[in-house]
C-alpha cells in the first residue's frame, strides 16, 4: 500500500513537471520568435554626445530577414552614428536595437558573430595579396581551418578576383579593392551584411558592377543587407525598402516605388525670369486641385502632380495673367532624388552627426603604424 501511494505521488509530480514545462514553453517561445522576426530592429533608439548633440533621435525601424534595406540621409543626418550602434562600435544613450535577434548592448559578441561590416574606406592590407587578406580575415573570424580554403575559393569566384588573388593589393584598382572588402565581409557567412557607401568614389562602370555583386550575394546567400548610400539611383535599383533620416529623425520609410508614387505620378519643373510676383504665382499654384506639392530653388519651381499634362497649361495661363515670363518647362516622372529633397530640403550640409569619420580613420592608422 505504501509503495502504491509513493508511485501515485511520483506520477503526479511527473505530470506536474510536464505541465509546467509545456506552460513555460508556451509563454516563452513567442518572445524569442518576436526578436527573430526581423534582421534588424530598433526601438526608440537615441544617441546624445557629450557636447549635447542628439545625433539619433528615437528612431524605430524594422528590417525583414532577406531584405535589402537602404538608409539614406544628408551629411550629418545621423547615418554614421546609427550604423556604429548597430555594429556594436558605439553604445546608444537610450532605446534598444537588435541585430540578427541579439541585443547590440547586452549581446554584442553574438551580434558581431552574425554580421559582416564593409566600411566606406578600404580596410585591406596593401602589402598582402588578395588571398592573404582573406586568409587573415578567416582567422580573425575563427573560421575552421578545414573550411578556409573552400570558403575563400567560393568568395573569390563570386567577386571575380580569381585571376588576381595572388597579386599584392597595392596593384589593385579602387573597384577591385572594394570587391575584396566585400569578400572579406562575406567569409563567415553573416546573417546581416552592413555596406557603408559601397560605391563611393567609383566610376559608373565599376559602380554598376558592384551592384551586380550585391544582387548576386543577396541571391546566393539570402542574407539581409543594410546599405547606406548617397546615390539615389543605387538605392532605387537595389533596395526593397528605404528610410530617410534627417536631423536624427526618421522622416519616411517605404519602398522606392511607393515613395515616388506618393509625390504624384508626374513632375513639372519650370524656370521664371525673375522673382517679381513669384510669391503670388506660388500661392495660386498651391491652390490648384491637381497639385500635391511645390518646392522652389531660386527661380526654379518644381510641382508634383498626378496629372502634369493638365497642370502645365494652367501654369502658363496663370503666369500670363500675373505677367511672369516662363523661360523653360519640363515634364518628367518623380525620381528618388525628388523624394529625398522633398523630405530633407536643398541646403548644403556639413558632417555633424557627432561621429568624426576622418578623426577615427586617422586614429586607426596610428594604431596600425
């Protein structure tokens, strides 16, 4: 009888443990899944420097797995600070950021294991060959010795450097160095690849070739790519979605096509001979039913409209009534440049987001010397 009750109690305890484990899993797993839904996620992320500059102001973005995401903004908008936080090189002041499902502050090592980071300035060693640079990168990323040769062979073929892999990098062109940089960022097969201005300073032929490599990388590995660029055409051609940041805040997020369509189907650009009565002209144009937005740059006026063909004759009619002479006029479709300028304005900017790229580059050169 004693044995019977002991077995009964044991069975009851086992059932309780099983129930408890199932209960815990049911509550806990959704939290894990939530973090892994996005390749990159920020929640009210902010960075304030010691001088009081708020370089990043409570930005929240979500980047799906396998997405090519463009991060655009003028000089000093907060792009460099954001990418430094996401790659664990800088700590945020407040808010949270997750990359590949890991917190960039509390799980920084895990983040670094799951990302590739190709900086704007080349980081390859000029006095090593292309292959030696990749072998060094492989060791730094703790890639198993028995996998290094195969990995390097695959990556070198992908970026089309097989015939120059045994040449010193000092003999490489700018485009070849950038391809080698990208290859180094891919060796450990990261879940998220950060590309900071990947085609800056390259000629148009090389730029188009780098775009092909980025597409091939995305297709081959299915990885998420976080891209910063000043070339609007580059973002338009490559990115599934983009965010425009200015003065530390996200101004708009969406697909390039959606953002262009939001401005209007067509763009009317015309130039007048003087600013006399220009204010009156602009006021009346803004009241037209088919005009969605109007921007000015000196004597040049840009109008966004769903039907430029209907707006154009009305502009001539209105200008004639006010005695304003139109020097030239064109009708085009909106580009991503138009979207960018409509959210950030046309004034020139200086680098002032708190992160001094030139200063940091000089610091790294001194460390290497």
